[in-house]
């Protein structure tokens, strides 16, 4: 199985901060990487697919980059509604595997 | 509008069987894959497996192979996740989600089905 290591596992940030979350794959996955946002008690929502493609309707402050084994999700200016848990998912090989999640909390 | 609507919350005892459902609408059900994801209380997301309703081709994560059965009835645009003998450790939220292809990221997701297994 491909292991997905997300960092940090949790972070505190302020509104307006630039936030970067990293996901590292245990082997190369090309650009088969997606990012999801999950708020407490809610359904996960896809933000980014194919490493850097923004899902329709998602604000442009979210961006993704990377290829191979290193990927990042960047929020350019954190907004109050962005406090949530973020997960990466590799969909290059079976079984698909999620990262452990990054909880973004209010500082 | 593409929608996946899941069956309601379940409370079961250890050893009981269970089948939960996921009904697709707003698209050609037989042309997309349906995957299942588990989220145990307070924990992260775990991919369980996937089915292509067009021909019922199914793939499981090794972690869930033999523990659950994924199936689909294309005549009613519904996918299923089934247990033959539940354990307390099966307690969690289960989501279905549509995959454009067998190797695509899932979107959209169903609203989730909470399964509670307790004696």
C-alpha cells in the first residue's frame, strides 16, 4: 500500500494567515492526489483534484501543487470558514489511501 | 444535480448482520464507480473499496477484504455495503462517494450513514 504522511497533524493559525499543509507519498503517484476539507459533523468536500486543479465553486485562495511524492495544499489568506480538518488522498494505486489529516484551529 | 442519498442511522448488536445503501440520482448510475469510506469516531478517513455498477466489478482495500461486501443493483441505482457479523469496532460513519473512473478522486459524497454496534 502507498502510505500518505501529512504534516502537520494540527496547527493554530489566525485569520489572514497563509497556511501550507504537506502530504508525502511513500512512492511516486504522479499527480494522482486530491485534497478534502471536512468540518465537524459534515461530509468531506473535495477542494483539489489532480494535484492542482481547483474544484468548481471552491474559492481561489485554495491551491495545490506537487508531483511524484511531495504535495502541498496552500490557503493564501485563511478565512473563518476555513477552520476544519484537511485530508489528502492518493488515487494512483489500489488501495486508495488517505493522509492522517491536518486540523487547522483558530489561534 | 448529482446526488448520493444514503440510508439512515443503524443501531445493531455484535454478531448481527447489516446492509446499508447509497442511491444515486442525476447521472447515469452504471457509468461511474461508487466507493465506500469509513470514519471511526474522532478518527480519519479510510477507503474501503469500490464497485462499478455497470458490471459489478469490485475492488477492496486489503484492510476490509473479507470483512464487508460491496454490491450494487443497477436496476434501482443503488449500491450497498454489507456486514454478515458486526463487531463493536465496526462502529463509525460510512460514506459512499462517486468516482469518475476507478482511479479518480471521489466526488460528490453521500451524507453518511452512522452505524453503532453495541451490546
